C-alpha cells in the first residue's frame, strides 16, 4: 500500500495552503488528493475580499495573520514571482443608526486593540475615500486601510506550486472514496486507485465535508447554501482606487468591490438558500434578484441609477455552519483526522493562516493561534462564535 505522512483532501484555497505549510514545516511525504482541478471548487466562485473587519475576536487574529501572508506572499513562498493578485483598496463599512452602528463601533475597537489600522471616519472622509457614495441614511462609517482583495484561483495555484517544489505530491482527478479506520483512529483512505496509508489526514472538503458523516460516522454541522454575485458597469470605470464597501444599511446587506478593471462586483450578505446536493449545479440567476441588487446599489451610489448596466452574474456555494464560523481541528473521539469546514463565505481571507494552523496541529506542533475556539463541539456546548452582525459572512 502507498504510504504518506500526511494526506490533504481537497485542493481549494484551504487545502493548498495546508499542503504548502506542511512542506514548509518539514513534512516531505505529503499528498493532496483533489477529485477535480486545483481551485475548481468553491474557491473559483469567490469574491476574494480580504479584511480583518470581524466582531468575533479569534477571527480578527486569524485574518490579521493571514493578511500579513497575502501582503508578503513572494517572501512566504520564497519565490519572487509568486503572485496572489493582491490589490489594496481599503475596506469601508457604513451602517445606519442602531444595532449595526453599535456593532461597527465595537468591531473597529476590537481591531484597534490588535493594532490594526482601522478607524471610524466621518462622512466627509468617507466620501473622500469613496466619492460615489450617498451617505444620507448612514450614521457611522469605519475604514480599514490595509484591506482589499486578492485572486483566490492564483493564490491556491501558487500554494500548490510551492508545495510541489518542496516535494509534495498533488493528484488531480483523484476522488477520495472513504477513510480507512481502525477503532477510533483514521489510518488512511480509499481511492479509485487503491488504498493509501496516512499518518494523518486533513480534510478540507468545504461543501462536500458532509461526506465525513458516512466516512467517519461523525457529526458534521454544515450545510451548503447558495449565494449570488453580480457585476455592473456605470458611465465611468469603477476602478481599484475605490474601496471594498460593506453596506449594513442595505436590505440585502450588500458587499461590493472593484472588479475586472472597470466594473463593480456586488454580493448579498443574506443567509442564502439551502442546497441539498452540492453537485446539483448552482442554478439560474433570477433577474428579479439582479434588479433588486441593482436598485439597492443605485440607492447607495446614485450614479448607477442613471447609468448602471448589468454585466454578468454567477452563483456559488457556502459551507455554512450554525454560527457562520468554521470548524477547525479534531472531531470528538476520532484520532488521525483534522477537519476544516464551515467557512460560511469568508474562508479565502483566512486560508493562508488556517493552513498553517492545521499543518502545525497535524504535525503535533502547537498552532500559532488557538484552534480551540473553532472546535466542533462548541454548538453542543452552547458556546457558538456568534458575531455582532447576525447571520452572515461578516461574523
Ligand atoms: C460566491 C462566493 C463569494 C465568496 N467571497 C468571499 C470573499 O469575498 N472573501 C472570502 O474570504 N471568502 C469568500 N468566499 C468563501 C471562500 O471562497 C471559501 O471559503 C474558500 O475559497 C473555500 O476554500 P476551500 O479550500 O475550503 O474549499 P473548495 O475550494 O471548495 O475546495 C474543496 C475541494 O474539495 C474537492 N473535493 C470534494 N469532494 C472530494 C473528494 N471526494 N475527493 C477529493 N476532493 C474532493 C472539491 O473538488 C474542491 O476543489 C466566497 C465564496 C463564494 C461561494
């Protein structure tokens, strides 16, 4: 039987980052199995926004460490040509009077406590940062300077390439069919090409993680939910001089960012529709949804009311947990297996650091940041990681 010290399941942003960090930490006999292509899963559907703007403290710390990795990507990968497509635009959050404004204030304070360059800005400064905005119904604005977006596809491929250079084996078109178990311990996995023994298995299967229910007889608190993204153009290019925007005053809690050089990419911060089968396709884009998003966008940026033009839209899947935060680490009663699932629409920005924490745990090293807040048992314990903004990817 083939044998590896560590095997990563799934070649998305999280799996590729984990593979890279395993090799960087000295693990050489390491394998990644991807049933399709690298970054061909939900990573390819991502909006790619990077921010540390979170009300859940552990997320702020993980996102900050991950952002530093994005910012220093060539040095991290020891390859001056390594590119994650990072564009620093800043992140502007705007909120109406009430609960959202209080949450915004608390979030900025939490970021500042960790030394992050985030601050409340008045309307004049917010308009200087983003001259297209109508802020007449906005009470409070917060700005995070270092935030922006990156390219999830490029990032995952760069991690995969660097891991391969360091000796990792990557197999694409290689679906995992099950786990090999001995009592409470995972010893390897089953594939179409035969069984493989593994010292440790790290599962990063995102919306396909419920497969572990059958494979490991484990409780997997995660379901797939469908989320739409649309891009629009106006009479002037919507360039990367404009920040990522989170509009807590919009009924759909819209987020947006510059896209493709001249368009705006807009997504909704709602709970999305539950999807029973993640392989069942992502479905059609209802034009009334596009019209609704367009109207809410035009309310915040009146320029789109007169000159807005719908360009394109797509749908993607989130691996959503009950508290909209990931589950990371061991599952109760199962040795030899680490999991990462439930990123609930905000996993790309965390992925470089989550990969490092998982790799450290897989090799028996203490993770740089604690995995414990993300334990699978937190739901049963009544200790979910509830954010101040309610259900949604801004957790
Ligand atoms: C529309 C949308 C917008 C988003 N926007 C943002 C954003 O702005 N910022 C942000 O931080 N995050 C965002 N996200 C979330 C982020 O993109 C994801 O959390 C992240 O990319 C997930 O990476 P992953 O490696 O966990 O999953 P995936 O990329 O889905 O990787 C899982 C892999 O497992 C493979 N697989 C499945 N079954 C098997 C099997 N049996 N054997 C082997 N391989 C298997 C799949 O083929 C897939 O490639 C967004 C997501 C969506 C859908």
